[in-house]
C-alpha cells in the first residue's frame, strides 16, 4: 500500500510537471507562429521593393531587428524547455528507482522474517512430536501401575510388592503399549498442537491488528481508501 501511494504521488507530480511544460511548449509554438507571421509581413513589404519613405524603411529595419531578437529569445526558451523536460524525465526515473529499491529493501527483511517463522513452525512441530512421545510414557506407565495396585489390594498378585514381577502389570503394560500407545501419543500431540496453534494465531492476530492500524494511518494521512489504491497499483 505504501509502495502504491508513493508511486501514485510520484506519477501525479510527474504528470503535473509534464502538463505545465506542455502548456509552456504550446505558448512557445504560438510565439513562433506569431514571429513567422511578422516575418511574412516584412517579406511581403520587401517583395514590393525597398520603400522610399525613410520612416517606413526605419520601421522595417526596426521590425527585422526585433524579430531577430525575439527569435533568439525564443530559441533560448525552447532550449531551456527541452532541458527542463530532460531533467524532469531523469528525476522521475530516479524517483521510480528509489521507490522500487525501497520496496526491495522492505521485501527482503519480510521474506527473511517469513522464512524464520516457517522454520519456527517446523521446529515446533518436531518439538511437539518429541514431547508427545515423552508425555505419553506417563499414562502408559501409570495406568498399569494403578491396575497392578488394585490387583494387589484385591490379593490377585500374591505377596510380592515389586510391581515389575506382577502378572497384571506386565499384561496391562504390554496391552496398552500395543493397542493404545499410538492413540495416546496422537491425543497428546493434538492437545499440544492446538495449544501451540493458539499461540501462533494470537501472534498473527496481533500483527494483523498492527497492519490495520498502519493502513488506517496511511488512509487518514493521504485521504485515500486502501482498496482503491491497491487496485490502481495492480494496473502498473
């Protein structure tokens, strides 16, 4: 949006300057036409012969000198106008290059930031996978211990208190490991992923709010509507 606003401002100023030069050029063309008409009048008078009236001859000489002076001034003005046109074109080109460079200078850090964020997502995904396996070990181990303890209280495990030698513990541990371990890991992974997703969404929401605030500031500053500016920019 900032790129579009800057581009439109530069283009608008360039168009105004070119229009002013165009009007100035038209004035010079009118002046040249007037001079040509004056030259034609003098030539027509001289075509009839050199006037014998000294006053008339003096007026013709004075008119010729004035025409020469006006032609020289006109040539200088036209040259100055051409230089102004060239300077405006060069300045416009530099401004476009500066705007394009400023856009590149902004795009590069944003692309780098996006790459860091995508890398963070990948690292977080690996971290969640590892945490899911570690955390899943607790229920896989605790549930057989609870079952073993209940069996011990009911007298099903004999008198030995070492749970690793109890039949109930070993059977329940193997059963949970074989039939339910993947489900437990998946559910823990989903829970951790949802929690992390909420954090990412909050970060995105905060950045979107900052962008909306910046957009409103630009709209207020320049008296524009973002959608209109961006739509115009798509035509360049």
